[in-house]
C-alpha cells in the first residue's frame, strides 16, 4: 500500500484552482463580478481565441491599494467577509477570496490598478504563482487584469477546452447575464478585435435587454413590478404569443446574482399555464429581491444555485407578479400579412378567362340575382399589377340562391362599450369554427368559438367548482383502467369528488362513477375519467390543486362547443358578447389564442389599395 503524501503547495493550488477556473468564461465571471463589487460603472471585456490565449477586464471601480495587491493573490484573502456570521448575509457577488489565487495558478496574469487617493498606480504580474513582480505603473483609476495562456502549465485541462468559438460564446453568455442584472453599468465585449456588445448603462432594463437580445425580443416584453410577503419581483416577461420552444431565455436573479432556480421556474410555468401552448416556455428577465438572511448563496462552486430558508414566498411572489403583469400588459393578438409578390398581367391579347358557373336563371329568379345567361365569360384588360398568388382561372359555384334582403331578419349587433364607441357587427362564421366580426371601421375580429367557450367554462369551473353542479347519473358508469391508473384514481377520490365525479372502487381495475359535472353529457363521462386517470398516473407527485385545475381543463374542453359543428346565430352572438365583457380572456386553457384582429389596412395592402 502506498504511503500518504503531503502535496506541495504548488500542486495543491493547481487542484484547488479547478473548482473555480474551468474554462475562460469562469475566469471572466470572477473578474467581472469583482469589478461590480468594486463599484465600477464602466466595464470592458476583451478576449481572443475564445479567451484561451488572451483575456482583459478593465473597470473604473475603486481599485486596490498597493499594500493590498500581494494579499489579493493569496488564497482565501477577501475584503467581502471577515467573520463566520458574515456568511449568513452575503450581499456581494464574490466572497470566497479564491478567484485571483486560482487564476494566477493556471495562467500568466498581469494586474494594473490605482485608487483615487493614490498618485501613481501599481503593476503586478505572475506566471503560474511564480516570479511575481510588483512595481509602479501609470494607469487611470480602477483596475485592469490581463490573463494570458490559460492552463499553460496544466495541459491535461487544456485538452478539455472546446473550440475557440464555443468558448467565446460561453464568455458572451456570462456577459449577457451580467448586463441583464446590472442595467446601471455600461458593458463592452470585444471578441477578436470586434465589438459585439455595448450596453448604455442608463439604468433602464429595457436598454439592457435590447443590448443583449435585440429589438424584436424587447418589444415583446411586459414589465413586472410586484411585492409580496417581503419579496420584490422586478423585471420583464414575454407576451404569451412570444413564448419559445425551450427555456434558454429564462433569466432569474436573486439580489442581482444570476442563479438557476427550480422554484422560480416552476412559478413562472404556473403563471403562464393556460396562456401558452404545450411545449412552449415563457422568456423572462426577473430579479427577486429579498433579505440576504433568507437565502444561502454558498452552496455551489460557481454560485449558480441557491438555497432558500422558505421557498413558498418566492414562488408566490413570482407567480402573482407575473399573473398581474400579464393581466395588464397582454393584448389581443393581431394578425398581420406580408405583402405578397406581384407579377405584371399578361398582354391583353393573352388575357386569361375568369369563368363563373352559376345555377340556372330560373332557380334564382325570385332573388333577382341573375338576369343574364347561366354561364358568363368575363374578359378583363388589366392595367395594374396582379398578385402572383392569384390563379389565372377561377371557378365560382353558387350552391344555393341568395336570400332576398327583404326576407332577412334584422342583424344582431354588439354594442361595444369602449372609449372609441366602436360598433361590432357579426358577419358570419368561417369553417364552422371562426366567428367573423366587423369591429368598428378599421378591423375584423376572428374568434375561435371552441377556444373561447372552453375558456369561459374553465373560468366558471374555477370560480364555482364542478362539485356544486354535479348531477347523479341515471345509470352509474363503469370505467376499466390499468392497474397504475386505477391506483392513482383511488388515491385521488377526494379531488375527483370536488371536481364533480363521485367515484368508487368497483374491483379488478374498474371504478364506478355515480355523478358527473352537469356540463358533461353522459357519453363523455367514461372518456373523461380515462383521461383523468392517465394524467393522475403520470403526475403522482403533483399537489391536489394542480390535479383539480387539470380536471377543470378537461371538463371545459369536453363541454365546449366543438369546432366544425354548426352554431346558431344566437350562439355566435352570445359568445362574442361574453368575450367583449371579459377582455382579460385571451387564451384557451391550453394556451391557444381565443381571438385575433385583422387590420383593415393590412387587408387593403393585399389588394393594392394602399
């Protein structure tokens, strides 16, 4: 058996450095966080070859006094904490005193610094902790740190680094987070001699978001400013229509420190439930402010994870804050068209025919719609451009005669009570699915009747519960389930009862359903129970309120008027009126839009009128 060796200090430092310095981005993170803690308002980061061969961080912060410079490179030397109790209320980004010592152990490092009170600056250089030099230097107030040849003395680590572009992107990702959490600081990032980011530092979050993600992303953000149980949530969330297929744009900060938090992510998902489609995720930039004693940031080597004394206030503050923001800031989706390409008409002598096939004149005589022959040929010598998407030959078939206007019943109208006193007029229904409304003089509104009705029923169920409106079934319904689903149903009988389903065990993997919500027809009961059982089996650990919410979704979807089924004009009017009276309803429980506006100007652009 080999003996126990006490490692050399230089070897021990190389091992310890691996906990802090994994790649160029971790170096940049530590150095820039030190600049922020030093009170800098302008920070410039420059890298070459992804940061592997060269990194420079320059700031205009407080600087380091000359006598403290050598101490700064000792392990566990820090100005952030002095005693054990200080770890219970950390308010700085850095606090362990490991960064400079770890970096200098695996790279060639040079530091230039000057405080405002000093007449001349200080230069310090080292190469893998050896041959350190300290001398006078002419430099502005603040600190500049240059790191060259990362891992030059640890080739085993060097081979695990990625391509230059990958490492550079990781550095850019770190800077993005720091920009979003510090809108009052102006950041510059220079990659291989090219400036790729420059934030204004005007203390406006919208400016920081614009610098990082661009114009379109910023325009789709809604401000959040909410306080709950001594927890403040500030920042922005996206409109539901701008949700993304992944969580890469979710940014959470605890007291301006970027973190990964399951609690925050779950609260955001819950707040958007019913507003975004399945498989879509909201984007956000949210800073959660709470007392420093309520959070422990010293639980992860890279300080990316935190532990809360009590997670519930954080969850509630984010959930209610985002919900409030969506209620105020989300608006009805507007449909916009891109102008189609146009092609010139063919020469007059080659003009195409538009043939209109109509029913015989006799069958339409009462309506007075036709006086010419049954089939007409229309020739037209165009003088303007024609959209390329229009076919050259169009056949119109009138399946039934038009109803004479004199015999038509008065059209129901919706009185829209708004500042503009618009009048909404129902034109009809498209595809037995979409209600078409002429909304004032400048737009059309399309309403998905199933989505709208489903959301109305869902909100009613949430407010009143289905249990109050449960009806006894004339004949109890037996539903056969697999063993996993059967067990899950029996474990949630109280939830089902609250939702209106009086259910009991019938043995051999079967349950007996005695009551069901009045909204459901008898034929839907077995199908509803099967879907509910499948859901409960897959999400056993969810809390009962989330189970109940999903059941409300299911019942509302089954009870709502179906797309593709014909509806009476009175039903269409009733749905449109209810939507007008509840403007906060914009999405069905599954996250699909309920209504959509089409601007008259967009339509007229398609026809070349404007």
